[in-house]
């Protein structure tokens, strides 16, 4: 079974082709924000048309960097790249990939928020294996969260808005976020705003111990909410900022332990994503397989 995996984020488009559970092809392109949705779709079409003419694609999983209406399978909106509001991306991809050479192949396409998909990837293939329930945070252009329950299911909430940890209010009198609220975790800690506020890249900032010491106070306040509400067996953090490694994780663990209640510390386990920048691609593979009720995938959680 061949699976197309798509990760549409605020700064990059990543696409992979899996043959079974082997990543056979992978391509990453920077997101052209000025070109908006149409520019990203053109990039995706350029990649997938070549692959689909060479290899049958049976199903597709998509992780989208913004709120997704999972029930309707439509993008709700994107605050980082324009033109996506209420867009039926799975249907568009289905038409895009079913080029004449493979018109006899019926392709299933399923989409979810990239943080949910990244959480699924880490739960099935990465740092979350054997540690459910799991809370996953993506710390990148924006900040998102994903919850994998003890039975291996993604928790989405009533309207697919669950786990939006980036929009927890950390400082009520803080700067205005793109969502309209003030002092959101995303506004204080995501890559987009770090670069705008400090004039330095997140990578540079993570090499400054004095900055990191201040930074983890806000970040830990957001994670404390996840700990106290969910009591996860493990917290996995992915995204580009998480690539800072121990420079981030050592002070973050220390600060989070300081903030949470004493009875929460025994199980407190915060680790970097094992799949690195590919968490969402592997999660898209798992999402497509679970959507199709692949027994091999379902048994991974038992």
C-alpha cells in the first residue's frame, strides 16, 4: 500500500511517499507566503504529478498547519498563509493526484491539524511509543498541541479545536496575538514572533542561556496546563525550536517541575520528538492507515 504524506506548515511544504512503512521519497520546499494558498498547491501539484505517474498512490494523509474541521474535512483557516479559509483540501488533493495514468485507483484522503498528526506520528513511530496518554506540542512558526488518548485515538473535542495550547493566555496584559487575544503562549514563544520581537532567529536565541531562562518560564506555564488537565504519561515536543536539544530541554524540565504540583512530578516526562522534522509525515502515514482501519496500525496501541 503506497501512501502520500503531506505536511503544510507556515514555513515549509514537506511531502513524502511511503511504500508500506518505508519512506521511499521525500521533498521539502519553503512556503511562498506571498503566493498564499495557490502557491502552495502549485508546489504540491508539481511534486505529486511526477510521483503519481511513476507509482500508484492508494491513500493520502495530510497535516495542515492551522485549525481543521475534521468532521467536514475542510481547512478552517490559517493565520500564517492566506487563502485557506473553509477550503476542501482533501478533495482538491484527490483530484490533483488522480492523473489519467492512475485513474483506476481510488484514493482515500484524510486531513487533520498538523499538531494532531505529529502527535500520532510520535505515538506510533517515535518518542511516544509505549507512553499513552500522550501530549504533543509543536514549537515552530506557530504553537499547537495534540492529545493521544490511552486507546490510541486522537482527542479532537466537539468541534476539532481541542489542544490549542498556543492560545492559552499566559500574560493577560501581554502583546496581541493574531487570534485577537492578548498574551497567548504562541504570541510569546513561537518562531514567527521571536524573530519579529527580538530581530534574531529562534536558533540564535536558543544559544543564549539568559534568553532561554526567561523563555522557559512562559513555555512551562503553558505545559503546566496540559499536565494538570491531562496527566499525560509523556510530553513530546517537536518543531524547529525543539531542535535546540538540551539547551532548551534541561532548563524547561527544571522550570516545569518547579511550577507543577508535587504529586505531578513523579511521572513528569518531557522529551524531544524522536522523528525530528518528519513527525507530521510519519503521522500522516498513520492517520491514513487508521482512517482506512489498517489492522497493522490499530494493533500498535494494544
